[in-house]
C-alpha cells in the first residue's frame, strides 16, 4: 500500500514516527494509501530546517521571490489534471468542482506574483525639519498552516503563496484525510526554483498540531477547520505568543425574497447546498423563504434534489460525489435522523442511496427539509453534508434577525430584485461575506476571505491585503542625517519642529 511521507528540506523524508493514518478513496470506500503521522521531534526537526532556510530566503529581493511564483503558476497549470485527480481520489468531490477549487488556489499564486508591488511601504519626506519617516513590512520567520480536508489544494494555497512571497518559510500540516495534493504542490514549488527548506509539508494529527503550537520558532499560525479546533488553535497560539488567524465552521443562509428570480435562486441553492456534497464552509445549508414564496420554492427544490446525479467524482455525469469518510457519512445520516425526530418535514431523503458497483462508497443522496425552525439542532449545528433546510419567515426583518442571532457568520446571500433590500442586507447583516443574487460569495484572491463571529478567531482573513499584513510585521523608521550642527540632549518628549 502506498505510504505518503513528509516533504522537508526539498525532499520526501520518512521522519522518526511509525504512527500511520488511513487514506481512503471515498468513491469505492477502499483504503488505498497510508500517511505517516509526525511525532513532535519530526515537526521540530522540520522547523529547524525552515528556520535555517529563512536566513537566505528572507534576504532575496522580492522580485526574485515573485519569479518563483510565476514559474509555480505555470507548473500548476501544466499539472492541473494530475493535481485535480489527486483531490478527487482522496476527497471524493467531482472532477470539475475539484478543478475549480484548484483554480481558486491558483488565483492566490497569481496575486502573490505581484509581491514587489504589494510590499511597497509608505514614505513621508520632511516629517520634521530634515527628518524623513518611512514604513516597511518585513517577514516574520517560520510560519505554519494547518488545513482541513475539504479543500486539499485551495485552502493551503490561501496561505503559503503569500507567506513565502513575503519572505517567510512555511510548515504545512495538511489534513491527514487527503494529504497527497500538498506533497505534489511541494514538489512543484521545488521545480519552480524554490530553495530547499522554504516550504515543508509535515503530515500528522493532533500530536503534530500541538508541536506547532508549542514550538518557539514558529511565529504565526494560520488555521482553517472546525470551530472547536479553531478556538483551541487561537487560544494556544496566543498563549505561546504567536500571531494567529483561525477560521472555523459555518451555517450559511440564503434568503429568498418573494420578488426574486426564483429559478435563479433555486439553481443557486442547488449548487451551493449540494455542490461538493455540502462539504464546503461556504455551502448554503439554510434557505430562508420570506413571505409566501415557501411553497413554490420547496416544490422546485424537491424536484431538482430528487433528480440530483450522485456518483464517483471521476464520472463526468456526476453532479455530486461521496462524502469523505464512512464516519462522516454516518454523522451526516444521523443529523437527518435527528431532523426527523425534531419535527422538521423531510421532503427528499437521500439516506438509502446505493450505487451499483460502488456499494461500499461513502454516498448519500441530497436531503431536503422543510419547516425547520431556529430551535432545532439541524438548524443550529453545522452538518457539513448535502442537507438543505428550509426555514420560513414572514418578513425581511425576521430573516435578518435569525441570521444575525446565529453563532456562525461565514457567508450569506440574498436573492431579490429590490435594490433597497439588497443594500440594507449588505449593510446590516452580521456576516463576513455577503452575496446579492450570488449563491456562494467567496471573495477573489485580491480581496480577503473571512467570516465573523464563531467562524473566525483572530483579526485577519486569508489572502488579499489581509494576507500580506498577517505574514509581515510593520517597521517604521524615522531618520535624520545632521549636516554640521549637532543637537544637545533633549529630555522632553520629542515633537517635530
Ligand atoms: P477539523 O477541525 O477536524 O480539522 C482541521 C485540521 O485540524 C486538520 O489538519 C486536523 O488534522 C486538525 N485537527 C483535528 N482535530 C484536532 C485536534 N483535536 N487537535 C488539534 N488539531 C486537530 O476540520 P475538517 O473536518 O478537516 O474540516 C471541516 C471543517 O472545516 C468544517 O467545520 C468547515 O466549515 C471548516 N472549514 C472552514 C473554512 C473557513 O474558511 N471558515 C474553510 C474550509 C473548511
């Protein structure tokens, strides 16, 4: 069975630990690979190497770092089919969706190609007589990324292209459920000319994560995953004096106003609720039907959810692939059981789906609940599967209130033809990423990605200028070159004259 190792100092290395994790092909349910899980000493060793690499990498002119990014971009494009297949083989999502997620990661690399411009500081001449002042942004040192299973290429690529382009060196601890893509990206970075030790992949579980949190040479931690772990990462990074951004889980709402283009809203919901089998932090898992639109909305949604084509990710006809693991499949099914017990009306039940030839795959069909209310656990908790809940409310204000009261605040959308409703929604809603007639409002690489409330712990989002700020520290220099006259000691607070 193939064993996935670490990638450190420019090469594949086994490390010292013999602990291994299982990697499945969700389409068949077969375990096809194993992954080595690092010990604390494996992680510490990788950090030592990254620390050494920082000395030279951080001094390289930003233009040279950008050139590595340009080459890396080319290599991703050239190898995109292979990378996409790796995602499908271990995550399960359908090929075109996996390719789209790789493209969203590629866009961050393209953004990082502009690093010489992005790192330009500010300069003020003559802030006092013959005194100039300027600010610069310098890299932090060794930084780490800990990533979830659901975007094995895109989420790591939210982090490392910018971190590296800023002059840092990087330790990536990918999800142990689908680690192969990260290793391949590391090989491509090397091929692009990145010096050894600048980008390292250390596979592992909690032990590796805890080693990251306690290693004194790691200056910043970027995390994406579930909310309880995000909180743990946030607290422990701060305790160990590290800069931290920790993105957590979500429960996203799509508000369907009575005046909207209903076909547009239904199609938007289908893709946003069931795409990637609902395993997206920006999945729209709650449709909020306002006024009298509810009956027509559920009628159209039911028809489409029943017709959803579920199958292996490599099958061109599949619209939705399997879930990532058997445990996760069981968890999602148990939420559907719970919804029925809680009194929601299950209109489409995907629990008993069986695919001929793929009987052991981790499949579930699309599920649709109507008459879900805000006190139900299926409304409050993140299910992370293809389960769409319809909540009916009377007014726009009621829709906005339930969204603002929810503990998560990652993404949200509204479908309406009313400009006033759209504008008020964008202005008042307590959520970090907002769509107006757009189902999944994921910001582009040159803007920043991040939710509010318990969907993000820390101060900065991913990529865009937030990424540049997160991976650099600000230095402000005040300078005078005296010509002739030397000043005497001054014992009062200096003010500029
Ligand atoms: P997860 O929290 O289980 O795992 C994320 C990472 O944390 C993995 O690398 C894992 O190895 C590590 N980890 C898991 N348990 C740990 C523990 N007890 N101690 C230390 N580290 C631990 O998340 P997941 O199941 O891989 O991913 C799905 C979750 O990620 C969902 O909640 C989803 O909403 C969230 N997510 C959020 C965003 C966002 O941008 N907000 C994006 C993608 C995914």
